[in-house]
DNA sequence: TTGACTACTTACCTGTAGGTAGGTAACTTT
DNA sequence: AAAGTTACCTACCTACAGGTAAGTAGTCAA
């Protein structure tokens, strides 16, 4: 979290609060209190909650793409481990869940633009998974039956659910699911 | 939904709204409007939102147990299909998600009693899955590697995530995930 | 050194949320 | 028939949410 400016701090904190309690629970006061500024100052940077929500998705996407770049020359399994690390970090940092999960669980009652933002982000992650799975299969690092697309679709659901259920059932549960997920990359069926 | 009394209608509607928009988005006004009663009438039956939330979990549990009873003499795959039907019905009835999913995604910011209620309910579903998997394996209907517990843990995460991601990616996606989940019951690894 | 811009603050508005107190009409029990 | 109980309603309160308008202190550029 290299947030130097107030604007960056706001989006960073907003992201954390949304991952912690969800879009509807989160509010401007939480950020204002944390930064020792007034509520209205947040509106100066992000006129509406919707604007901030969108910025949070963009921020999250940025981090995801930074991770992509860091591992682009690594072997496929290291890429997957980098993805898992993101999830572990969320989990360990106050039981946060992933951004896609927060917005999907509130999907029916969020502004359209945020719906679209979440959807686009989801497709991005999904494509990254497909590419990673395919290149891993080609290089012989991964073995799995079926298409990479089907597996990626499956992973997205399981990851989203695992970090949420992990909140209730604890770290051991969460670790186990990710371990079992990984095993789907080393199997003939 | 055989809700005759106002009290039953309240909990039934509350359940729907919570599955639709989440615990924090949902409010008493929605129910009051739907039933053409005043806000205060809801407080008469459920003094606090927490009380209603707990009642909603109990209601959901009731439906789950009714399903259990209906299929207790059926073959294991029919039990699984009955579970899936619950999820399909949620999905088709206004993109609702499962109760465990709503409360897990809001887990950090819900009253302790509701946390406990959700946790207990989750363990109940989990145990039902384990039992169903084990009996299915014993009878030769299911083939899967690893323990029934591990598989049940995995299913819980995937189901929770699938119905949420399904909101974003649509019915085809959701169906595909459930289909692939089912395939884990007919595999040697 | 003036004028524009930035980064806020103060002060306020509106809507709505959950919740409560007291009343009342209708049914139910004794 | 009286007394209690149920199922609400009216009227209200408090807190807080998101949002806005107007001002101000400091920076920065011409």
C-alpha cells in the first residue's frame, strides 16, 4: 500500500473497508475518521459513493496487473502461487474477501456502473486463469482433463466461495481448499 | 412459501430480501411496503433486525431439513439433485444467493448471534454433504478420491461462489459449475 | 502580487434507518 | 361482561447516511 496522497489513501482505505464489510456496510465516515479529515473532503475527491466504488475496482485491478507483470516470466505454478498469495493476504489482513466476491454478493443492489466494473474485472481474471492454465498444460507443468476455460470458471467460483466460507470456518479450512484446488492441476481427470 | 400469518410472511419476505441484497442492504421498510403494514408492526414480531435475521436463518434451516426428509429414502444422486434444485430455485427467483453466502460475505459486520447462527447452519449442511457422500460411496453410486469431508468442504466453497459469480456471468455459467461439481462424484481421482 | 487552483473545513440539508411509546380495535378467555 | 391478549397503527425519536454550498488557507504560476 504505497499511498502517498490523500486521494490514494482514500481509495486504499475504501478498498479495505469494502473488502471487510461490503459495499453497503462501508461508509465515508470510516475513511474520514481513519484519515482525520472531514466527510466532505472525501466527496471532494470522489463526489459519490459510486465514484469511489469504481475507483476501488480500478485499484484492485491495478494490483492484479502488477502481480501479472511480476510473474510473467515465471513458471505457471509460480503464477498460481502469486494469485493464492493475494488471497492469503486478504484473508490474513482482517478477514477480507476479494473485491469480486463483495460485489457479486451485493450485485443486485449496486449501481450499474459498478456492476459493469466488477463484471469486466471478473472477465479479466478469468482470462488470465485460462491463459495460465493453457500455457501450463502446453509446457507440461499442469495436467488436467477438460478445457482450460471450464477449469478457470470452476476456480473462480471456488476461490470466491473459499475465502468467504473461510471467514466462518477459519484459516485451516481456507488453506485446505486452496490446496485441493491446486491438485486439480496435477491430475488426469 | 406457505406463509399464512403475518409473522410468517415477515420472515419469509425478510429471507428473500436478505438473499437478494444482503443483510445490510435489506431493511424493514421493504417488508412493510410489501405487506401493507407499518414498520412498527414488524418490530412487534421481531423487536430488532438481529431477531429477524436469526429467524431467517432458522427458516432457511427448516426448508433444508424438509428437503432432507423428502429425499431420505432416495438414492444419493437424488439427494444431491434436491440440493441443487434449491440453488437453482434461488438463482431463478431474482438472482438470490444462499443464506450462508450472504452472511459469510457480510460476516465481519453482523451481530455475533447471527454469526453463530450462520456457522451452525453451515456445519449442518456440511455434515449432510459428508453423510450423503459417504453413503453414496458405500453403495457404489459415487466414486471419488480423498475423504468425504474434504470433498464436502470443497463443495461448500464452490456452491457458495458459483451462485454469486453466476449473478454476474449468467445462468449458463452457473449450470456449468454445478455440472462439473457433479462430475467430482464419478471420478477415480 | 495577483489570480487561479488545490485541499480541504464548516455548516447544513434530506432521506432513511432502526427503534420505541402509547393507543386502539378486535378477539379470547374466564 | 370484564379482563387480558393480540395485532396492529400513529406518532415520534435518534442516529447517521450521502451529499452540497460556501468559505478559507496555502501553493503555484504569470
